[in-house]
C-alpha cells in the first residue's frame, strides 16, 4: 500500500468564512512513492519457482533474497533434486546451513499439525448443540432484535438531511464523468445542509458538515463565495479539510472518527473516493468491502452520513467505477451529467434504499463571482449554445465591446488590430457566426446576439471547471496498479 500523509486533526480545518484559503495553504494530497514491499508480501515460494524454471534462476533468486530464510524448507520440498547442489551452495552463501533448513522443515510440520487440530476443534464447536451462559445471552439478544410482522411498525423511519434526497446516518455516493460538475453539485447540497437553507425547494434538517477536499482545494474559496453570492447567505457550519484521509489506514480512520465525534458533524464528504483510498484496488470486491465496513463504523459511532464522490468508467455516465460491491452497499446514489451546450447539469437519483427515488432534476449553471453555481431560475439553459472555435470566440468578445450598437466589418477588423488584407477573413467569420445565431446583422452593422453572449459565458464557465481535470481515467488506473476498470 502506498505511503501517504496521515490525517492530522491538529492541522487547522478551514471553514467557509476563512478568506485566507489560498492555493498554497490548502494544496492537497501529499503522497509519497510506495515503499518497497517486504519479502512476506512478494509472491509465494511456489509462485516464484514458477518464474524460475532452471537451477541458475533459482540460485539467483536466493541470492537476491526473494525467499525468506524461513521458507527455504518449502523450497527444498518443491525444487527438483538435480538442482540441490547449486541450491546448497547458495544457501551456504546466504548463511543458512542445510541443518537449519531441515529444522525449519520439522517446525513447519509441527505448526501445520497444531493448526489442523485447532481447525478440528473449531469445527466441532460449531456443530455442537450445547450452550454456555454467554451463548444464552447472545440468543436472547437475537430474539429481542427479531421482528414479527406485527412489530415491523416499530422500525424507525428514514430521517433526512435533505427531505426525500439525502438521508441521515447513511452511505451516499455521487458518480459522474470528467468535467460533469459533480463536485459543484455535492458542495451545493452540503452547503444547504450546513446552513439549513432549503435545497431548491426541498426542506433541510441542518447539520455540521466536514468536507474532505482530497483532490485539491485550490478552487474551494471561489466556489464557496459563488454559492454565497447567489444564495445571499454565508456558508456556515461547513468545514473543509484540504488533504485526503486514507480510509484504508486504520490509524487515520480512527483519528477521523474521533474528530467527527468531537466536532458533532452530521455529514462527512470524501471528494473523491479514489484519493481517499490510495493503494486500494477499486475493482476488488474484498478490498472495497473493507472500505465500506470502515465507513459503516464511522456511521455507527457518530450517526453521520458518509458521502463518496466518485468517477464513472469510460462509456458509462451513471455507474460508479470499480467493484459492484459498493453499489450494493450504498443507501443513496446519484449520477451527475453536464450539458455544455444547454448550460445545465442534471442530477439523477439512481438508488434510494429506504424511499422513493427523487425525480431527475436539471439546474442552470451560472456565473457567480469568480466561479459558478447552480440555480433553478430556468433562464440560462433555455436553448442550446452552438460550439465555437477559439478564433470565433475572439470575434465574439471583440464584438461584445460594441454592445447593442454593433460594428461594421471594418470597425471590427480595426478593433482586433487586423490588417486590411484580412478583410475577407473577417467577413467570412462574421458570416459563420451569423449562421449559428450568435451574431445578428442589420444593414452593414453586426451585433452580438443573446445566444452569442451565452457562448462567451459558457467558455468562462469552462475555465472554472477544475475539479474533474485532476484525476483522468488513465492516471487512476496507475494509482490502483490495474488495467481496464470499466
């Protein structure tokens, strides 16, 4: 497993009110190259022997230390007799006399026999009908926790952080492809939970939020200020921890759990899952099952919801990348997709265990301050915006300076500092923009249309979208040391 910087609860947790949230102060994910695996984590003796088919290779393996001294007895049992002389010389060179190997073999046989006896005792105990006092207490507890049909009404009903959308004390995950704005959507919901403000018409039960910004927090301040400007209120009770917390590391997980308990947090966001599970193979059901179990411990001990933000595989815009074990474990799951042409983002509730799934919701992506935010106003996304080239975008920006009056082709050419010989080029570009509806022509004058202004705005919005560019699909494959994870 890779060596990573541990969760440090003494490091200041940044709140939304801290204007000193600079790029340097909150640079994320300090990871180090993985340490060399100890010999016990290399391949087994039998696996190594499969790689070394002749005696010369076996001897070289011994000399490199690929084998434990304690495993040399297994080696002697597995190698062909005709390589014995060379192996004997190699063992002597390693300072492992043959009699030590023989003693190790006897010790191994003794340990194997003891383990066989323990397995037999455990099997007999499992098959026994006799009970102890401890057994009786456990059986009584099982009976108390077993519900008849008449008692099912006693089961607690789901509690909500966001009514009908975000449950309390559950496991949540948001999936989305690169540049889908899934981090913006997650922050939008988390901010409503922290402040207690309604989330686009849904009632909210306020709770403190700890947002683990594991992919890089350089744009967090701008996003928070954009949300505050659009909503007209401060993002209170949302704290940001600008480093990854490794869920596969027991000491880090324990410190995080204690920090959540002491802080009274009701929602913990891990953005992203991949950055908080470095070294864990996301395609491995067993390894991901351990991560789910550890998140469950946080939920059980603190009562907080745990929320993973994750990437989708290539060719699938809804399913979370990696093992389906996570899909079976999450209580609530969302898929986020962005429509650049329409200037919108759509949230689809793909899973909701204890209630009816929320209907898909589409929001306008609007510029706010120096970043972007989501709104239900319905204005910005009224019509698709055509794609434009960088050259066409430069013309639109120059034409926008003339406002409603517009400009002739000559005035525009001079404004852009172009030569007289480029006059035909200017006319050609203006014609293409007019054909797309981005420019309107009245006589000899050209003025930017509302659609053209939205094309400029869309490109500004693209510049704000930084969250999903930090972990391309191929990079995460290398992180996990695996191949195609789709």
